[in-house]
């Protein structure tokens, strides 16, 4: 597993992938938070990171599948997946190693955004006038949300050897899970089925963690969603290995 992890991380930073992901995400989020008039924190007048946590998932919905699309699809297209599968590593090592590498890249991309928190903390009147508990909960939610989208992207990448198809499929799955189920819930009105769709909606779970109180039920659900898509990916890799 760690050999796969090191290989993936090395491939990210030996190419432009890691740098492009970081630059694109931080530039897009920086413009949204500090420049664009409709979401500009300085014009908003409150020491709050709500606009960042509200809009960051939409950027990640496209950025993460762009990273994960090559993880298995490129290996299958180049014939290196068969070579990897002949080595003394288990299928689980392969899947988990690739997942951790992709998730780590996303975490490294999110790390510099702590500067936003420090800046807003200092800009508060008085200094420190920001709901730090809500920020911490939102970061936990964003990390788990990212993990779920990475797992979805890996599964999409395992379904075929075309990176573009893997990217489109990854975006589609993540988008449906993030906003699609909530929309279905609203269409159903009230009732058990509506509540079920609302519960499994990724945005509902993510936003719940940003309220300042980390509920273990939300954390368990997001971890279970990650595990679910990793199991699907593992099943796919096992079929490729036969």
C-alpha cells in the first residue's frame, strides 16, 4: 500500500498535476473570496468564512475528478495496471494506496486556505471575532467530502480506460450525490422517502458539520460513503485482475 502511495504522490509532483491542481483551486477560491463582488468577504462586512465553505465544494466537484480520472484508467490504457497486478501487492493495497495519494493531494491543496482563516481572524472587530468552532467543523466536513469525491472518482476511473469518460462520469456521480438527492427530496415534499433522500444527500451531511457541532452520525455516514465506493473500486479491480 505504501509503495503505491509513494508512486502516486511521486507521479503527481514529478509532473504538473499537483501544481496545476493547487494553483487552479487556490486562484479560483481566492477570486471568489476576496475579489468577486457577490461573494467578497471584505464587502460582506462580517468575519465569516461561509462563502468559502459554501462554494469550495463546487470547485472540488470538478477538480477532484480531473485528478482521479487517470488513477486507474491511465494504468489500464498503458498496460501498466496488469504489471502492477502481477506484483506482490493485494488489490486492497492498490486501491487504498491510490485513494490515500489522491486524498493527500486534495488535503495539501486545502492546507494553504488556513491563511484565509488567519486573515479573517485578524480582520475581525475585535480581533478573533469569528466562529472558530463552525470553521473547524466545516473543515472536517470539507475533508470528508473531498474523501468521498475522491472515492467516487476512483470508481469512475476503474470502469473504463478512457480518462475523459472517467472525468465526466466522476463529475456526474459526485454532482448527483451532492445536489441531486437534495433536489429529489424537495420534489417528493414530505414523508419518509423525502427524508431518506435528504439524509443520503452529500450536501446535507457536509453542511451539518459546519454548524459548529460535529455530529458522529454525519462523520460515520461520510466515512461509510468513502468505504462504499472503495469497495466498488476494489470489486472492479478484482474483475480486471482475472
